[in-house]
C-alpha cells in the first residue's frame, strides 16, 4: 500500500514534470522559426526605411523599426539564378557551370545530393517550405520535362517538405505554379508543352501578333508566347486553367505561405518565401494600382510590402512573432526598364532604386549586389538597430546552422561561414571581405574600405536597360570610405590592388 502510494505519487510527479517540460518547450521553443523573405530585383533605395520617398512600405518599416537594418549587406550575384544557388547551397555559383540566368525549362541546377539550407533545417527537425520564385531548374534534364506528369527531380530532393513555386520567372514560360513537383490546378484538357527553341505550330507570339497583347507590351525581347495578354521568353502551348494570372501571383503565393505557417504553427518551421515582386512583367493586382506615383514598378513595391504585412499579421495572430526570425532581402539590385513598356522610366521621378549606389542589376558595381537586408527576431535582437557590418547571403546557411546547433556534413556549404553574431547585430564588423559576381561572371571583392573589380570583357553600358555594367579591361579600385565607385584608384594604390587580387585568387583556388 505504502509503496503503491509512493509509486503513484512518483508517477504523477513524473507526468506533471513531462507536461511541464512540454509546455515549456512550446512557449520557450529555443530555436526560432525562420522565414527568408526574398524579394526579386528590389534595390537598396526601394524601401522607405532605406530612404525611398515615392512609395510607402509600412510593413517593412515595422520590421526595420523592431529589428536590424543592414547598410553593407550583399547578394552573391547581380542576377537571380547564381544568387539563389549560392544562398541555398552555401557554395559560390561561379564555381559551378550552368548557374547563370536559367531558362524556364532548365534541368534542376542544384543536384539532389547537394546539401542545402532546407536540408539543414529539415535535419534539425523543422518543417520546411519553398514558396514563390524558384529559377533554379526542375526535372532531370534541360528541355526534357514532361509538365503533365510529376517531375522526377524537384524540391523534395533538396530538403523542402512543401513547395509551391514558379519554375523560373514571371517573364519565362511555363506560366504555371508547381506544387510539390506537379503543375498546380492541372487542366487535363490542355496538356502543357514548352520549348525554348521553336514555337508550336499555330500559336501566336508577341512578335507576330502584337494586337493580342492586351495587358502589357515588351520594350525589348519578351516577344515569344503570349499568356494572359503578355508575351514572354520561351514558347508554350496549353495550360488552360492552370495558367497563372499575373495580377494574382502575389495573392497566390502569399495565401500558400500563410497556409503553411498556420498548419505548422505547433512545430518549428523554415519558409523560403521568394516573391515575384518587383520583377518584370510588373503587373500588380488592382488593389495596388496607383498606390505610388511611380506606376507599376512602385505599385509592385507596395504589393511586396503588403505581402510582408500579411505574413506579419498571421504570425501576430498565432502568437509566433516573438520567436520567429525573419530575414528580408533581395536576390539582386534593381533595374528600371527590364524589357516591358510599363512606364517605369517615365514615372520614376527622383526615386533612386539603388539609393546612392552606382550600377544596377547585372552590374559589377555596387548597385548590382548591395541589397536591402533586415533581420527581425524580437526575442533576441535589439530594436531599431542599424548595422554597417559587412555581411553576405552566402553565410545564411552556416549562420543559421549555428543557430540550430546543426553540424554540416563534410564538404557541404564550402563558402558559407558562421556570421550569426553579425546577422543578429552582436558584431559590428562581419566579414573581412565579400565577393560579388556580375552578369558576365566578373568578380569583385569588397572590404570595409575598398572595392576591387577584376578586368573583364564586355561593354560598359547595357543600352536597352540603361545599365552601367562596371566592366572594364583595366583593374578598378574604389575607395569605399569616400565617394563610392567614382574614381578608379588602381594606379594610385597598386599594393591594395595586389592584396585584393590575392583574396580573389585565394577564394578561386580554395
Ligand atoms: C534577362 C531578361 C530580363 C530578366 C533577366 C533575369 C531579356 C531581354 N531580359 O535576360 O527581363 O528576365 O533576364 O532576371 O530577356 S533575374 O532577376 O531573374 O535574374
Ligand atoms: Ca532578380
């Protein structure tokens, strides 16, 4: 009797202990949820908290006011595919052939065996998702996808439990969402065919049938298949009910992101939320038309901000805001005319998409790769901090692995280092150097004081985009403590050039 009583008390004590521990785990779950909000072509000067005056971005302002805003944060490249490749794998894209701007029918660029940031989170017990723009290929081989069947190589192989993505960009076919490796809302009455080589017999194109372009016309390029009254890059036929409507892309991906958060509110989750905004064709929903005096480009920024607000609202409602680490950034710098006649140039006014920086998307100059970056994690970081630390997206993998106490497999993420303290505002230095990749694969290296751009072939101007590339056959050295990239000082400081060339050579030969 006595012993039973003791046993009974012991058991109930034990049970209370377990319940208590479970509760604690729920309320004090140590490792936070992680959301990467990855905008497309959003520039250093495109947000109010970075000085924009002609567009309002209240939801991003909130993240900056409650978190850390970085002034020296970098994407690894000035275009999408290499930036995303590097960010998700922790390996510089310039080490790997076939990582330049991908066609919509490219095969999967990140091979299934490669360790990704999603693998890391999955192994750490997180639910994982990729939602929005993908642009890293799908299926086993370029051009050989059967879009009417499950794709053999998709994001499930890369550590993402759930995915709802656009295969490439909004201006590239196929114009359908892919959910867990299958076309979403697949329409069996309209089988999908895709080619980047030739048109399908009898199908109209933007070049031959401009009268069919009822939503937007190209300013250059983008004159192949017509979907939703907008001509694109590449040819496609079919799709039917599965074809997206450009005005609903932000709504679709935001809704799927919210659903993912809601259905995983009880466990830690990692979500890569990659918006289509503000890439071309810019075609925001009617609700955002006229939100800025800058026309569709400004309205697309407002739409991006709205999507951020919807996510925040969901986290607030679920009580998850406090322990969710949000990193908001962009894949590369901005460009104003990227090939559609959306009046972005005419309506720009005195808005400066790159803020004070020279160059744009595609460039070796800072405008190509220095991007907005904001970190929000109320539980751990100081409010309204501005950090000048030198940081790069290549380090997200190793830094977030440190956060989750993950050990990375040998040989994985070779270029990613743990700069968690810099990303959380606890270290104001960050990296000793950052490497930036331009469209022509020229590399630059930035230190706190200097920027070196290696010599490369290529025109100094992309005339259609009106973009200064920063390409030159001469080595370029700029003093970053003063005027930015204005006066080439390479001849004045040969020893600095030598040192920075050494950093590049060291990274290349690693
Ligand atoms: C360019 C496209 C541009 C954009 C870019 C990729 C033309 C004329 N230009 O080739 O519109 O799609 O590729 O942008 O086709 S990125 O942000 O995805 O890298
Ligand atoms: Ca981009």
